[in-house]
C-alpha cells in the first residue's frame, strides 16, 4: 500500500509537472521497492521460499531461513543478524544471538525488524481441513454461512484437475494473503485514490498531548514529508 501511495502521489505528481512544462527539480524520496522485492519476488522472496518449504516433505524453518539468507543476501533490505553492531536499535533483536538459520532482519520503510522464523512452517500450514470447510459452508447458522460462502465458477473447481482428479496443491496462509493482496491492488488500480493519513499524537492515548518527536517520525516514515515537498 505504501508503494501504491508513492506511485500515485510522488511519481504521478512529478510526471504531471514535467508534462506541463513547469520549472521543476525532481524530488528524490525514499522508495521501498527493494523491500517489496525481498518479500514478494518470485521463487526467491520470503513468501515464495516459505511456500516452497511448506510443500516439501521435510521442509522446516531452518531450511527456509538459510535459503533466504543465501539467495537474497545481495538485497540491500536484508540484513544478517551476525553483522549487526547496534543490536538494541533493532526491534526483536536486542541481546539475543541468532545464526542465519534462525532469524533474519528486514530493513522496512519505517524501521529495521528482526524476524525469528521458529514455527513459521507450522503457522503457514494452518489451513482449515476441506471436510470442515464443507460443514461450515452448510451450517444452519447465518453468520457462519456468510464467513464461508460457496464459491461459484472456476474457483469452486480449484480442488480438482481438468480430468476430475483431486488436486494435491494445498492452500496456505501465504497463498491466501497474496491472492487477497493482488485482488486489492487490482481494485485500487481501477479507482481514483484519495489518501487520509492518521497520525498518533502520543503513545499514552490521552487527549491534549502531542509528542513532537513521535509525530515527526510518523510523518517521515509514512512519506508525508516527501509528499509535501512535491505538492
């Protein structure tokens, strides 16, 4: 979504200025495309490698993390835990010692975050059994039927091949996430977007108090300061 904001506001606005022949010096801004590549890249990104390990008979968390730190080591947004000097500055790291099979760090748009991959494979495979899905879809309870509607069309045949045989491909959380996100981005692409930025004035959640440093950090991390320079 942040990348969509960047394209719609920063790229598009500056392109209009140049098309109209305005005197304009291109404003450089923080871009998170490398971070998205690290997460979403086909075959080598975080989601793809996690999905790969889920489909292997002996896939495990350590193999996933080890593969990621090897194939994406050249991506500037991936940081190995052993190479960090100021460990307390990274969320989730602190004094803990992780090797390249246990954790990795992603340099997000807002901050660096350490991810410990223990349990990821199990959580990603946390799908509802097909028999339970059939039962939920056929429930007499209206709310349950709304949560698990019957799919009509090509998707309803996703579990079977063109010869009528059952497809062994299983759904995972990463699959569902990517499908839902792609659908959302396609929908946003058909609209004229307007953005509302919500800024938290303080962490104590009390009225009449403004944490200036916290507000500035949020504005900077959300790209608002760059956007204001352009607008």
